[in-house]
């Protein structure tokens, strides 16, 4: 059965961190529709003043962050002194779990990419130790399409496996299409899935979706992408819906207000970091 577009969310300009200009697409009003995906921010600028100030050291708990760099670079630093740099076509995956503090600094002549927050199951929010992984070019498999190609950033595609996190199964595809192209992409049935049009307008299963738009997909086993006179870069994410309560404030996402209060109390009294990171 073909997956169709059920909701569209167009990104809005915002400023975050130390003055980073971005497009905020998903947020606290879209958590039910896009469960288990929480926040989605997009970056697209050739002006270094828009992004080089970055995101100085800040805390997270209860989530994983998946930062994808289509063009440019992203420097990661964390509370244990880890430092890692990814560039064109690569990604960074941070498991905050019980608590992590990190900083991110975009760079390069053009900063084009996204950061997605992935919810953690309630049973793992305070037990999962912090962990970091760079998804680099040497572990990203690429597949030819008729009029483009697909890069397996995480999960599985047509029986081939890529890097995967520990807590929720996530398939993450970076799809590049030439103009006047039509392709069918498999998506596992029963998964919560959405598309983000990073570059270019795209017809998704017959529905026009403009650039910088998140398109939630109905259930099914495949989706059809079609371009007209423009090329496109499309990000496709799918995972398992949690159907758990979401209590979200700033960089912390828990299940109850009491858990949120505890997290901010831990920050105030210096006991936020519960476990040593696994990196």
C-alpha cells in the first residue's frame, strides 16, 4: 500500500543557541503527529554570521539528537572532553539518556543540514548512559536509483544494514533526485514515518510538498517521490511510535512534570550527570 501525505508542517525562521539562524520545523505542537520524533531544525545559509557562533555547552536528558550535515561541517564537544568533527554528507548521533552536556559549532562556506530530536522510551530515559557516534562517509552505504541515489544514514534499506542506535529502530535515508525523476522507496509497514524536503519541491505520492517542509506519511509499505524541473534532496525518517506522555521544557524531554522538575533541580545542584558516557 502506498503511503500518502497526511500532515504538512512548513518551517519557520528562528534564532537559537548563541545566535544561530535556522528554520524550526517540528516542535512541541507536533509531538503526537510525529511520535517518536520531537524537534526538527533545518540550517541553510552561506553567511557565516548566521551559524558560526554555534550552540555553546548545554544539557540534554531523555532524548537522542541526530545532526545531519549535507554541506558544511559540525564540531561536537561534550562534558567528558570528546571532540568530533563531521563534514559533507555525514552525521552525529548523541544519546543524552540520563544526562549529557554538549556543544555544537557549525562551519564551512555553506551550512546545510538538520538536527532531529528522537524521543527515548520511558524505560530508557534515566537509565541510558550518554553516548556519541559519528556517522562518517566510510560507513554510509549508497544505492543507485533511476535518476538519483539513496544514502543509508542509519537503519536498514533493502536488506542492507547501516549504523543503528540502541533504543529505537530508526531508518534514515538521504535521497538525491535529478529533475524529472520518479522513484518508489520502500518504508516498513507499521512505522511512524515522515519526509523533510531539505532542497527542492517534491511530489510525494501525488501531493506537492514545498522545500523545507515536513510531510507526515500514512501507513503503507512504500512512498513515491517525483521531481519536476528541479533537483531535490529528501530526508526520510521512520521509527516505532511510542504512544507515551511527553513532558518537554527546553532541552529536557521526560514523561511527567515531576521528572522535568527533578531534571532542573539536578541542573541547579550540580547532580545532572548521572552516568559516565560510553565514548
